[in-house]
C-alpha cells in the first residue's frame, strides 16, 4: 500500500473492497473480496479528525504481510459509510455470491 494513497485517505470515511489475491491468481476464476468500512474519528482535544480509511487499510498489513489488492475505495461522509457497506453486503447476498466466512461480523465473498 503506497504511503501517498494512505496520506490521501487520512481522516476520511468510506467503504473499501480488498483481497489478498489478484483476480487471475485466484483459484476457480473467482475473487475473494473483503467489503469493509471505516469512519474517521474526532480528537476532542485538538478538534481535528484523524484515522478512518488510512488507519483501517494500514491495519490489513497485519493480516496480509505480503500485501493485498485494493479493488476500490468509495469515500463517503462519516454517517454514510456503514449504510453503504450494508448495501453492498445485501447486494452480494441478493446476487447469490457466497460468503466464504465471517470475521468481525463482516463477510468475505467469493465472487464467481
């Protein structure tokens, strides 16, 4: 993950789509996609926003130390991140994409 991209996502809220695999490398021509969201936080002492997408995406390097592929990032207002993430989970479910497993109450989809 590039430092420039993370810097641009500082103190932003939104939804992301990522995977440890690049599509052609994924078994069975499917894509394992994690749909998640992040919201910026307010530092009440300085009254400035911090964290959000940059902090959340950076944390995935613990799960995927070799890196990951970021398919999309949709920046939103803070209060729109969760409803948008929920929309995509419902959309994938309605299209019969299979949830591979749950983690932290969120799903990963095998898009085939």
